[in-house]
């Protein structure tokens, strides 16, 4: 057990922040830390919130945190006291634009006095394909520290987001009227993984039309009896309108999927393991087996049809000391 891991387990906010920074920087020490805390995770409920840039996700998440923390509020976990909440906002903006910092600061103000809330942005730089893992590890840190509800905000509707959202216990997809994002979301396959749809900025023209479009999409799917049909919640994040309904929808989904949650977590574990092995194998290949630039050269040869990807892959496996496959 490293001293940092111990402090994370004790719930020390500065240790949590430090641990997430290590993960963000891909510091080798972060792997050791995650190994130490892993056995103490698995208690938190993960809420993934995604949607196009500027959809109002942060405003909405902020309101949702307020709702979950309010003694009279709705929420996925209401026993005696409001649950501790952690927010990880995956920020695609350059660390130099200040967007993340500003957003953080604004939200810190709203929950600054609340010891039960931890908010953190993570930059996406340097995480080619590894973003889902970095986010997942950051969630493990919060989980180990005793955070009961973890909200992960991601921007966009691409593959990275699908990957991240896949790791959540519930996926909330936020759309806004008049942007045509739903088409893009459809293409990225994000509609299929949504458990709850939010039509935010419902104060704007076209909200009902967007609700109807999403409804029409859902109608294409025949929901079996007892199968969860994603509800569509209209919100105005700036005023808080609809946020209690969103919290209630999350609570309803949690209740509905209680039995299936283990399966979902198993899928998540399998996905993480497969990703990790694939990433490690590629890293090993590039670092220990191939000469610098050799992988790029092989890629070029595939692009110019000099070799086919199947033969190239077999060659690489063989050179890494694995059995030749076809
Ligand atoms: N009219 C209206 N404006 C909203 C609503 N929700 C958020 N906004 C505004 O939309 C802008 C973007 O809000 P954010 O919460 O930063 O959106 P976001 O999706 O987190 O943005 P990124 O993280 O940069 O992708 C802000 O100016 C908000 O005040 C809403 O329901 N109605
Ligand atoms: Mg945001």
C-alpha cells in the first residue's frame, strides 16, 4: 500500500486530486496506486453524461449534483443522508484555453461549501484511445475514496464517448434543439447506448420537435415486456427545470437495472481487460520489438497495398514471440 493510496482510501480530497493528476499524466505511479485501491472499489454508482459541445452538460450536471445533495432531493441513492458525489468532466479543450479551469471555478463556487462534492476536470491531451481508461481509473479513485455517486461528463458523440459511456452504470445522452446533433449521435451509435435522453435548452424553439424525433427513433425498436425504454426528459439546465425529473429517471433506471447491473459491470471489466491487454501488447511491440518508426512504415505499406493487414498482423505476432496465426 503506497502512502498516496492510503490517503485516497481515507477520503483525503488532496490525495484524490493528486491521484487523478497522476492518471492524467500517465505517470507509471498511477498504475501502482490503482492496483492498491482496486479491491476497495465497486461501491459507487457511475452516471455518464454525454452530448455535443455546448449542450449545457456542465450546467445540467451542476444542477444534478445540487439535486442529489439536497436533503429533499431526488436521486439514485436515497437512504438516510444525501450521498457523496464526484464529478469528472472530460474536457476536450486545450489546457491553455482556460475553458476547463473557468468551468471548474464556476461550479466550485456553487458547491464550494459542500464537503460531499468533489469536482474535477480531466484534459484529453495525450490520451489517444486511452481516454476511457484514464476516466475509468479516475472513477476508481473517487470510488475508493467513498464517493457514492460519480458523474462523468464527456463532450461529443464519437467513439471515445461511446467507450466512456459504456463504462457507466447509466448513460444519459443530452441533445439540444436546432442543431441536428441527433443525426450525428445516431451515426455514432450513441442512441443505442442511451438509457435516458435529455432534451436540454427546452426553453428554445424546436424542443418538442426534437423530442418527437427521438420518440420516432425509439418507436423503431420493439421493446419487450419489462425491457427498459429510455425516457426523454426535457430540461432547462439554466433554471433547473426538469432536473428533479432527470434525477428521478436515473433512480428509476437504477432500480430497474439492479439485477442486470452485475452483468453490466462484468461487461465493463471484460472491456477494460481486453483494452488493457491490447494497449500493453502494442506498447511492448513498439518499444521492445520494432525499430523506431517501423510500425508507421508497415502502416504505409498497407496503405499502398504492398502488404495486406492480415499478413502484417501475423508477422507482428510472430516477431513478438507468439505463434504464427492466419
Ligand atoms: N437557453 C438555455 N441555455 C442553456 C441551457 N443550459 C445551458 N445553457 C447555456 O449554454 C451554454 C453552455 O453550457 P455548458 O453547461 O457549459 O455546456 P456544456 O455542454 O458543458 O459545454 P462543453 O462542456 O463546452 O461542451 C452556457 O452559456 C449555458 O448557460 C438551457 O437549458 N437553456
Ligand atoms: Mg462542459
